[in-house]
């Protein structure tokens, strides 16, 4: 019609009606091939537009090819096919866009006309009553945050600009909002824009960069918040809209661990899984992450009733399709372990139950023997008896050249685990996961520092040179799950922990996060090493060979293959000594089993060990 000014001669009408069925069939088949009929029109996106262009191009190419070989374009105008291609894309994409607008801005059976005009950019007034917001980060995340603020009238913010260190973005605009400059100029930009708050929208930045941004925000005096880290986003614990205050874990700058979800799902999906110590910091996070892989049932094995009750409620609310079994139980109770494994027959066990507080266990070492060693021996025995497929033991860097009862007890437990496969004692695949301190876990240093800061100080640090390796709770859970998929039996897995962190620096960073200045507003007191503590922690024992893995952030270590003679009878002797609660004899027996165990005296600093 357009080509012939809406007047078609009889000759062209005959040709039109002759090829029309063929044209329609070609277009229908092409659209079907590119899934244009399976999409929900109310959610039309850029991907759908590309599919429309590809389908229209393919159908036009087929039609032109057919007519070329059949008639060599005799009697056909070539421009008709170009016009047809353009109008096909225009009308199909336009109609689907209208459907999306209808559903997006309709309220019940009525369309909110003003909202639709607003979407098209008309009558789009700026919010004059909202807080003036600077978004730090002019990338994809910053753009999504802007769209959410713009589209959600309940968010009382007005974005006045973006900041970014990429000079190529300076002066450019995102949805009409300018990129005003680099982050180091935030103080000058705040005075220029009269911004009330800043939002850090760079979820994948490193620790040094995050520290610099926080320092600039503190220096400028502006209130600032952050969006969740990439780890939280990936784990489904948060979305880009969950804006929160900056936390110390943001300053760690830990890279997101990329899980091999296919391998993890292969051994967890549809299985019966048991987690001992399920109410603890690591155990509860492990349970949350296990449920993401849809096991048939998850057994929560925990001796503390309150945390057990809390994790049970959380899991049953968030994972309704998984059978959650709650057992108020203790790994020291052999009869209860026996009944549990006999009835539920778990295929995978994660053993996270342990005592971990170093100073308390120095005062009562028999408790570490009963729980950390004897409890581990108990659950290993029933796992072997009932043919558990995989057994993952959660250990600690304190087991490396231990200087305290807690570390020595975990090292003995490690030796017990390794001997199961090393000496051919079991068909179960036993493996160990070893990592450093966990930020935010129950009893860790960060919650203590926070409480002291809130009370006005002082913040107590044991020694200005004390360092520790740190990881986040989600990281710990991910490492444990990944180890379960990688181990063949007898390995010790550990995460690439990066650089150790000074506890003194951590305390100062936290004080600054709360808006205070260390040694000015909040005092720092050095109180000396507590019983069993050492200045530096290690991750590898001399003689443990590093074995490459398929994961670039996880190392596997092969320790002593088989040492039954050392363990035979020694654990029973240790248990009997623990019954008498003789601390000196317990330490002496531990030194027999773990020669590298060197009990630290209260206040002893010692030399920095050679890093392996």
C-alpha cells in the first residue's frame, strides 16, 4: 500500500494474494523458531526486541531468496520487502511494548494515565521533598539503584548526581543525571549539590578501595550507606535494593567465591544431610546454603536449644519443600548418635560441632577433650558403621602448630579424620576444611569491639602486633560445601585467605566506621595475650604437600597418610585423663600425640613463625 500510494493495480493484487500464504507461513515459522510466542508480553525486554529483529530478518531473507530463485523479482518491487521488514519490527515490538506499559502502570482494571505519561518522560517533576542523594559508582549497579529510586515513590530520595573514578564517564548522564566527578572530590561536590546522603554502589570493589571511599565519606561529614556485597547477592540473602550501613566485612574486600554449583548439587540434591553444631555461626550458615541445593531432608544436630529453635524456624519458613529434622542432641552421647544414624541414614555429614573459645578451654581442657576429640571419634565411628558417603570435618588454623588446648584438640581430631582413608579403615570419603577466624561469628572479636565502641570504650586489644586471617561466614559455608564435592578422602582443604590482618588495625577501622577517631574519642587499651594465644596463626603444617584443585581459591593439602600406631590407645588414655580433670597431664598427653604442640604461657609472645 505505501509503496504504491495506497493504490494497487490488478496485476500486483494477483501477485500479492498468490504469495501471501507463503509469506505468512514463513513469518510464523521464523517467529516460532525464535520463541516469540512463548514469551510473556507483559515482561517484554531488550532481549525480546533482539529476537523480533532476528526473526524478522530471517523471514525476510527466506522470502526474498524464494522469490529471487522462483521469479527473479519479475513483477515484484524490491523496496516492498525492506518496507515490510521495517514495519514488522515496528508493529510487533510496539504492540508488545504497549502491553508491558499497560500492565506496569495499570491499577486493577484502570490504567494510571499520569504514571504512563511519567514513564514516557512527560509531566516528570523532580521530587523536591526527598533527601538529596549522591550515588558513588556510575556502573550497572548504580544505574539499577537510580531506576529503583526513580520508579518507587515510597523511597524519598532525589538523586543529584553520580561519582566515579573512570574519567571517561565525567560529564556524561545516566537517565538525565550527570556524573559529576571522581570520588576524591566528594567534599567539593557535596557542597555544590547540597547532598544529604551518599550511597556506595560498587559491590565488587576491593578492600583498599572500599577503605578509601569510606575515609572520603567520613572526611566530608556526609552520612553514607552501601548496597550488599556480591556474595550476599549471589547467595540470595539480599538484593540491590537492600541498602544498609557499611559493615566491617565490607572493608575486608574478599573476592566472591565462584562455586561449582553443578558438582555441589550432584551430591546434595535429593540426599539426606546431617549437620552437627547446626545452631552455631558456621553450622547455621551451612544449613542455609545446603538448603539452596534442595536436599530431601536436613537433620539439625545441636545441643543448644535456643539457637536450634531459631535456625529451625528460619529454615522451615524459607525452605518449605525440604524436610527439616530438628534433634536436640550431643555428639558425646553415643547412644543418641547410634539411633539417629540408624533411623535417618544420612548420606552426607558436616561435622561443625566443637568448643572453640581459647581462654575458656585453657582453664578447662577436659571439655575440649570430651567434645572436640571424643565427640569427633563418636560421630566418625557411627558414620563408618552406617556407610555415610561423605564426611566433612570443620577445622581451624589454630590446629597448625597449636599453642593452645583448642588448637591441639582440633589437630588430634584432624589426625583421626585423615587416618580413616589413609589407613584404609573406611569406605566413607573423609575430608577436612581448615580456615581462619570468621568475622561476625558468635564470640569473635568484631562483635566484642562493636559492644565496646557503643559503650564509649575502651576497646581492648591483646597486642599491637597480633594478626589473624579472616573470612566471612558465607565464605566459610561455601568452602565447606565445595570441599564436599572435591574430596576423594584424606584431604585438608583451605581457602586462599589472602593477607593476614592486624587486630589493632581492625579495631581502628571499626571505631572510624562508627564515626569516632581512635585514641581521641575512643581509647584503645592493650591488655596482653590471653592464655593459649599466639601472635600469628598459620594455615599449613610442615610436611603437608599442596595438591592442585580445580578451584583457583581452594588449596588441598595431603598430610600424614597413616599413623594408627600413634592414635591407637592414645585417645582412650586422653579420655581417661580428662575424666580426672588433670590439666597438666592432659597437656602432656596431647604433646605425645601432637609433637608440634607447644603450650603458650600466659603473656608469652614468642617469635613469629616461619610462614610455610
